[in-house]
């Protein structure tokens, strides 16, 4: 390549990035504002439910309302994140703008009345829906529509968790197992940063998690924490985190399929789910597993924040959250899976640390990101999330836990539209990669 062509290429790249920035800016601002409003609403309804616990008895009626809304106004939108991912894979069907108000309202309803759900799915769906609308306004070509949809996903994820880099990598990594779409690298990063700044500028304060553990370094890794014996414990924990991610994915899909097969009346599916969620909570004698679970109104309650401390979780806390979330989302209620996965991972990490004598806050943090990595098949995004949330000193442990969980979660995942590009393991080394849905 001669110098003239090289410099011409750089000029073209600069022009392209400037054009993308102009397109992405309004999308990211819009998504950031929507996510800020959504997070504020979640805080309001969560406190309201804590103060008026009788609201959980209305969860069956909330389920009926959600089913009616989607059957009346958003049959296509019911596919959720999978619809956006399918549109990136094969543009043409379109993502309706009506997905945004539907998923926003129904997620808030789910949390107000005590469903066990998260928030990531809502933010990503709003991001994809807004991005799809802007792509229609801008009359973008097919490949550009795909990139803008990924930017919307990045913006939603980054804004809802306060992790712009992880949000960008998540949007690139989530579409395929074993492949990252580098053509959207800088646009997704720009979208994540702008949406995050917008959300925080609205006064949203994300939960601060702290890993106080500061291990010693050695001559091999002079600037980061490293202990060989602890690393072995992290490997074992990573395997268990992968199993937990696999179990959650399989149970969620199983409940969704079997509940529709057994309960022929679609209106009764969320009613039965609601009765199970409330009933199990009463049998357990605690309501800590309802809602997001980031914090608890009870001083000694189980939550994600509490899991970073000694005695902050019971032996089966991870299982109860897993079960109640699988029932909630599998039987018609709306919300995300990721925050519950954080809860499952943090409490499981707390348990493993208690048994093995490893640092509790470190294992809780590793479970936080590694169960998510296993259930979504996005280990690189989860490592960056660990750095953004907990700091970089324990990055070797982040990587080992996330990569191990990724492999031991198999080829399942919470997103059915995620496609298999490169198998995690193969008997035949020369076997060609496939590109099929998980």
C-alpha cells in the first residue's frame, strides 16, 4: 500500500467516525434519558412495595394485565431481546417503537407487585427500539441498521449498570458464541459512553460495590494481585459459577415451555406463576428474593450488597433467587435476567468463600460477573464489567473465573437468538464453525 492510499483511507475512516458520531449522539442521549427515568421509577416502586407489602398479593392481577397488554398491543414485542438480536442477524422484520413503553411499563408493574426480575432486558430493549426508530428516520442501509441496533443495545446496557466499556463489549459479544463483531467496535463504545454520561447527569447514582481484598503481588505479576493457592480456589468456583449459569438458563427455558404446555389458558400462566412466587416466599419466611435484590429493607436481609460481607447470605440463597426468577420470567412477567444473575453469583460466591476460606468479598464479586458470563456467553464483557465495578487489581481472578464459567456453562444461554459461531470445545480439531441458534 502506497502512502497516498494509506492517508486517503485514514481520511475516509475519520469521516465515517464523524458521521457515526452524529448519528449515535441523539440515539444515546434518548436511551440515557429513558434509562434514567426507568431507574428512578424502579427505585420508587421498590420502596413502595417495601412499605406496603400487601401489594404482592396483587401480583396475579399484574400478570394478567401484562399478558393482556402484550396480546393487545405488542405481540411481536413479546420476543424481547431475542427480537432485537434476530433483527441484527437478519434485518427486515423491524423492531417496533411501541416496544419501549410496553417493556418499561410492564417491568415497573412486575417490580411493584413483587416479581423476581432484573432491569437489563428492559434497558436493552428500549435501546434497540429507539435505535430502530432512528434508523428509519435516517433511512440507513441494512448494514448500518445492524450497527445502530447494536449501539442501542450498548447504550441501554451501559446506562443501566454504569459500565460503558462492558456495555460496548456486551453488544459486540452477545450475538454469537465465539465471535465478536469488530465492525461496530467504536460506534458501540461511543454509544455506551454518551448514554452513561447522560444517565448519570440526570442524578442517577449506581450502586457502589467494593472488593476490599488486596492480595500480595510477586515478581511474575508486580502490579496486580496473585496467589497460586487462591487461584486454584477460583478455578473451582468458576466451574460452579458455570454450572449455575447453565442451570438458570435451562430452568428458565423449561418453565416457559412446560407452563404453556400444561396450562392451556394463557391468562392463567402468570396467575400460577405469581401464586408460586408469593407462596414460596411465605414458606421461606422472607421476601428478600423478590424484586431486584440489590439491597434489602431488612438489616440482616439477603441482597447483592450483603453478599459481599461475611454472613451476608445463606447456603441456599443463590438457589431460591434462581428458582423465583426462573418462575417469574418463565411464566409471563417482564424484566431482565442479569441483576438476578448478579444476585445468584454473589450469594453463591459468598457460600463458596465460607466453605473454602477464600476472601468473601472477592468470591462474591467473581460470582457476580462469572455467573453472568456463563449464562450469557459473554466472558470478555464480564471481565471489563469487573474492572469498571470493582477495580483492576484482581483482574487475573476475574479472567479465570469468567473464562472457566464460560466453558462450563456449555452452549446454552438465556438468549435463544444467540448463535453458535465457534464451538467452545470440539472433538474434531478441523471441524468447521457453525452459525446456528443456541
